[in-house]
């Protein structure tokens, strides 16, 4: 039995005889008849001592109302059946929707089919139209599934390609770290060696300066003594001045040659040769050549599918 016929069969069983509508909070009285709680309460009033059933007129000594939960559940079931049946009924003619109007793309009943609105239209049975549309939907679904599979394949391809590129960037990162670390070590070693050589030159220059300063101090003291002696000689009377004059004069002629600019020829040569000892540019060029060869070797392994550790 269709949902509409089944709901109609239960219609009278779930209708209150007082309000002629679906039971609301149904209750049973002594005779067994059912009413809405509000309806029977309003019918009996409050002052009447004797009460009777509005349907069979049987009397009862007291107001004994028993809730009928099962009937309430049946009411809800009938309401749902009526709602489902209404979805498949023509609202205008109250006939079952058995046809499908292809022009309006809407379900219609047999009365609608003969009306002016649909008389010139193509109408096919509902099930036949549904089957046609199902086939069209299946074709669309197959096409969409193929597109989805293609997209999933592209996603997998992109993931593989991105992983390959990420492996290359990781190798390049390790190469950068390794090469920069090697360059730092090279520069640190060259710095240590060159600073050590410059330190040796500093020590030698200071030693020479101190030696020359001591020599100059000795010579200055000797000259100061001679000057004092000669000055004292000039202050003596003629007889004393002439005594030993030749020796005094000859000592005064013993003057150390003076150099306006101190000369350190061997130190000067070592400083001039220092840029050649530096050889930093040559060391860097050799390091860069080795680095380029190692980089090419590692990249060749990457393109061959390997992933060498730096």
C-alpha cells in the first residue's frame, strides 16, 4: 500500500472527535475513548459533578485521565506518512505525480497532462524519465571520475617532481655549507701563517730599533764627554791648553757618520717580498678550482639518481 493510502486508513484512528484534528497529548477516559487533554478538559469544565463521555455518553464518577503514549506515537507516524505522501501528490489536483514534463522539467499528474499548460508538451512516465536522467548522470559521473583520476595522477607527478627538486636544493644547501666552511678554514690558515710572519717582522724591527737606540745612546754619551772635555780645554790658560793639544784635537775629529734616515735594507727587502709570500689569490684560485670539480661530481650523482652526502 502506498504511503498516501496507508496514512488515509489511519486518519480516523488518530483524529480527536472534539477538535477533528490530530490528537495532541492524547488521554483515555473510563469508557476507553481517547481525546486531546485540552479538548476533554474544556468539554467537562470545572463545576460539573458528574461527567460523561462526549462520544458514547457513558458516565464516570470522577475525572480519571490516563495518558495514552502509544496513541501519541501513532499520531507522529501518521503525520510523517502524510508528509511523505504529500511530496508525491499534485498540490493542484491531489493526484499522484506519475508523469514528467520534459519542457518544464517538472513532475505532473494525469490531469495536468491534459491541461492547457502541458497539453503541447512532451510528457513521459516518471520512472522512464528518471532512468534517462540516471543514464545521463552516469555518463557525467564517468567523465568526472576520469578527470578526478587525471588530477590525482597530476598530483602524484607534482609531488614526485617537487621531491626531486627538494633533494637538489638540499644538495645545493650542503654544498654551500661545505664550500663556505672550506673557504673559512683556508682563510683562517692563511691568516694564521701570514700574521705569524708579520709578527716575526715586528719582533725583528723592534729588536733592531732597540739595538740602534742603545748604540745611539752610547755614542751620544761619548760625544757629550768629548764636548765637555773640549769645552774645558778652551777655558784653560795657554800653557795648559797647549799641552796634549794634538791628542785632544784628533779625538774631536773622531765623529760618527750621521744618517738622516735609518736604514734597514734586509728588513725593507723582507717587507717588499711579503706580498709575494702572501699568495692568497693563488690559494683562493686553487680552492675554487677544486670546489668546482667536486660540485660537478656531486651534481652528476644527483642527476644519476644518487644523493651523496657532503
